[in-house]
C-alpha cells in the first residue's frame, strides 16, 4: 500500500513535471547570438468560431513553450455573435495580451483572419494595429489596409478541401496580383493536421515565407496529444533578439522553419542552419589496435533526426538509415579499414523538406585529435 502510494505520488509528480517542464524547454539551438523563436500565428477563440476563451490560449501556449502567438479571429465569420456580441474585433487579443506578465517569455500579438471565398480564400494579417479597420465588403481593401498598418500577411490553408475539393493548392490571378504588389508575404504549408507540397512549391517559386500553424479551434492537447509528447505545428523564426519587432523583421525576410510532427520544412539555408546547430559530433577515436572509428553523435533539439548515411563506409552496429532521438546521444562505429585522421561523412536528413520530395544533404567533417 505504501509502495502503491509512493508510486502514485512519484507518478503524479512526474506527470506534473513533464507537463510543466516543456515551458522552459529550448526546442532548437541557434547559432551564436541568434534564437529560433517558437510561434503559432493562427489561433481562434469564442470571439469567432473557436471553443475557448482567450485565457485558455495563453495558458496553452505557456505550457507548450511558445515564444509568440497571434490571436486571429475570423473578421466576417461570427457564429457566436448572438451570445458574444463582438463590436471590437481586437477584443480577444486585448484579453489575451492583458494576461501576459512583464518579462514573460510568451508574447501575444494582434491579428485577424480575413475570411473570403476562393479567391483569395482565407488570409491572415498579423502584427496589425486595429482589426476593425480591416472590415470591408470587398476582398482586396482589407488586405491593403493590413499592409498599411505594417502587417505581415499570409495565405491560410491554400489546400483547404472546402475551397479545393482535390486538396491541391494553386495560385489564382488574385493571388498573383497580391504577390506582385507585395501585399502577400507568406503561405501556410502546414495548417492543423495537413501538409501541402503544392503550397511549399508556391512558397519557393514566389519567395513567400514558409509557415505552419495550428489554426486551433478546440484544445491543442486534444488535437495534438501534447500531454503525451505531441506538439502543435509551429513556425520557428530565426532572430537576433527576442522582441516581436525582431521577429516580424525575420518573418518578412523568410527566416523560418516549420515543425510538423517529426517533419522540418523550410528553405534550404534555414533548414541547414537549424540542423548544423542541433546535430554535433564529438572528437572521434580509434580503440587501440582497431580500425573501427568511434564517435558520439548528439541531437540537441526537441525533434528526432532521421538520417541516411550516403558515404562509402559501413557501420559496425547499425544500417545506413537510423534515427537520432530528441535530446540524446549515440555512438557511431564506422569501419574505415585503415586509420584516417580526417573523415567526411555525408548524410541525408530524411525528415527535412527543402522542396517537394527533396531532403537536406549535408557533410560533417570529423578530425581526430592528434
Ligand atoms: Zn480559415
Ligand atoms: Zn482559421
């Protein structure tokens, strides 16, 4: 009985710690003096068609270790308006933002989802000053107004199957107009539980910022199993300081990587930057009298890395395809046949996408200590 109680007590404490330890967690290490800030730029509450009060969104984001969230209610779609009249379209942002303590890690920014039929479909504007000023009867004026406010504007779920019954994201002349006139700056490649290869191609072809968001309406835990180790889709933004101003600038510059389940999606330079700063090899050694090189490989990040070694050697303990779990180390034993003081190890990182069906290739150089 005592054992059972202490087990329950221990288990309870472990659960308590695991649900709160996420908050302090650094998801990805960045190069010196930079940060990979965790964001979710697409979130709903009862002030449009979401199921929860804005305070729940702040508490969820704190527990999940987010650095910045945008509250983005549908401007036009207001299914709860009889119960919750919504004359001020900034109200849910104000409630959420008022909860944030001075010097808190989490920041909340204002946003709106301009909700139109296709084209252009649904458009998010974040870092805006006043959502009310985006309400127009036509589809273009609200987007122009968001730009006038200095907003970062992106195309939501271009693969939405209510707008695209085949699930294929494709540009209409309206979108081409927005891109040409620099009124549209990003595109969701991941929305909720969906990933769109076609949207990734559109992003790369048109130099749009690559984004992944939760578009959460219910609870993130219910949808993404957060309490059992899952995570909502996040966009990581590479910044040189942690202020919203710096983050906005980096968004406009396209410095993002999307984390969706175990997939990391982004432009090649950004993905390479992230992987190089989160996978490291220790100094290799040859045990005396052997030509099997031993080297420790460490994954510093919160995501596993799925690797394929594409070089000429074989490993002593594993095949050329293996997984380095999150926040862990493993030893690679490489059969080099003779002692080599310098070794280049080419890998394909299979759970990265730098273009449709294209993974990051990179080479690590190992040098023996002499
Ligand atoms: Zn939408
Ligand atoms: Zn939405």
